C-alpha cells in the first residue's frame, strides 16, 4: 500500500498550517492601500520592517492565518498560525498619551466646533491631528515608542506585519480606532469632546441669534391685559427690518445630538445636514425674490434739488 507520505505529499516544514475560519483581509485588490488615518498609520508601523517580512505578512493576512485579534486602548494582541504546531502570540503596545495631555487636547478641540462636527459625522481627517501637534504630541505612532513582541522570537517578523495589515483594514472602517491605539477608547473620546464642547459654550449653543423683534416680545404686557389689542399690529411692524445676514453655527442641532443610533448605507446625520442645506438655499432664494419685489414697489426717491431748496412740486 502506497501512502501519501511515500508519494512525497508530506507537508513542507516551512509551509504554514491552514487555519479554519481564520481572520483575513476582506479586500481582494492586488495592491492594498488605505485612506487617512489607516494608510498613514500603517506606513508608520511598517517603516522598520524589511521587504520580505512585508510580503510574507501580507500573504498571511490574505490567507487568514490569524486566529485571534483583539484591539484595546494602547494595545493589540493576536495569535498567528505559522508552520509550528501552535500559533505564535503577538503583543503590540503603544506608548499611551497621558491623562493631562488628553485633557489639553480635548479642551483645545472643544473650542472649535469644526472638530466636534467632523468626528460626530465620522470624518477623521488629517486636520484632527493639529491639536495633537499643538500639544507637542503626534496622533500617529512613533515606531520608536512602539513595543512589539512575538512568540517566534524574531524582531520585525512577518507575523506582526500580518496583524498590522488586519488592524489597518479595521481602522479604515472605524477611524476612531486611531484614538483607541493612542490610549483612549475612540467613542469615549468623542463623548468627552461633546461634553467639553457644551461646557465651552456655557451650555448654550444657538443655531441662530435671537432677532431684535423676538427679543422685544419680552417687554410686552401679559396677554390677559392685551386681549382687546391682540390683533393690532402696532407701530412695530412698520419699523421692522429683516436682517439680511445673520451669523450662525451650521448644523448646530445635529452636532449637539451626535451620531444617530440607526444604521444604514449613509449616515443619518449627513443626510439631514444635506436636507438642511438645501432648505437654507431655497429660503435665501425666496427671500431674495421678496427683496426684489419690495424694491420694485417702493416709491421713487425725492428729487435732490427739491430736497435741498425745500420747494414743493409745481
């Protein structure tokens, strides 16, 4: 009887063992690339690794050689199966940002509405790194401040590269993970930022300033004392002038509410923001039309010569 071992079918010692239901890259593209921050984070992390480790690690990530992957504040732990009977344990630790530095960053970002608005809508752009740089810190990790330990005993091995590719792909869909790896859970950072934003605005954040006419209502007598004159316009209507341009914080209500709990293809906050913008554009157009009608119906100005001489019309 001829066995597979005698026929030369014995698995090579350097061939990684197959993993059933292993964690693998979802992308099928030949070249793997990510946007910001995942792409920039991966480039930083792969800087010390050689070409062979990068190629083999990417191949392991595609083949699903990762058994376990856990991401928590300041730490990544994983197990990757190679040719050895047992998978290797990998531990990647990042030097965390201190509590006082986090407070400075949060308070700095809370003073400008744009940061809260971007993060609430899921936009983690490179602009978010500015407050970190202002505090003398880097949002992206410095390889010198990263500790990588693998059970294989090698430095800058392909197993760590495998894990880095998988984490970068997750960060592509969950960009707040960049904050988690710097030591503060991403959603918790967003909560702290929204809280600090409310404190920075003294708990009051108006979408529009109160018009003068509305403010004057407070000076009116109680309604029970004005029943007979309730429907009279009074002199206020004649002196009313609509303010053409009123400065306001765009989408202030959406920013205050934060992310919607509903899931879908498009973020609900972004859809509502688009609707609000469309309504605002249409309202400005209609107001411009009313202004044109008012100008056309206005009486002609008096003749300059008659005004200067004080003489009436002939």
